[in-house]
C-alpha cells in the first residue's frame, strides 16, 4: 500500500477544514436569511397589540413569562420561576420583560446567531408560518455538559386595537 506524502496529508486536512468552514458559513447565511424573512413577515402584519406566553428553560431554571402588549408597549406582565437541578439564585433576579416581547425574541435570535462559541449546527430556531415571530430557540451543544436551553412561545394571540374613546 502506497503511503501518502506529508504534503498530501496537509492538503487533505486543509481541504477538510475549508469544507467545514464553508458549511458553517452556509448554515449561518441560511439562518440569517430565515431570520430576515420571518422578521419581514412580522413587520408586514403590523401587529402592535398581542398577548404572548414564553417559556425560558434549561437544566438550571424554568421561567414562564406572560405579557400583554398594546400599541407596542407592555401593559401587563407576570412570570413564574422554578429552580432546576441547582439553585443559583436565578429566580431571585429581576427579568427584563422586553426580552420576551416579539421584538425582544428577534433580538435574542440575532444574539444566538452571532455567538461564534457555539457551532450553528447546535442551534435550532423556528418561526411561526403565519405571523413570523420566533416560536422556538433551542441551543444544545453536545460538547458542553448541561448547557441546553430553550426559549419557546407557549401561546400567542393577536389583540384587537382598543377603540378610541
């Protein structure tokens, strides 16, 4: 059997690295295109009054946020929090409720996609086909123990604009 030269082995390794890099760039480009299409769909709807319930869960905490938005402003909010495997005081911290509004969810998707520490293969993002808002943002890198996290829209309801008085 013929041995492969050192140069050939280096060429193969460089070629594999390039294939993986191009594949990663392609995944990121597709994910950004999906984000842009979904956000464009959301904005075309012109929805500024809605009710949304969002779950933010990991092995460490399970939080549920219920928001009512009228004319783009949060007018009602509540949340529940349960500690997971260990209590790190997360339930005692004050949440930023705007993170769980539809614009906040889109911003979170941008943050997730720009995070280069986790390969895009381990990021799963889905969007509502009717309204375009993100319905699920799941991160699960198998190389990191107990880091899985999921942000999931549990319910969404468009509200009628209040009648002018």
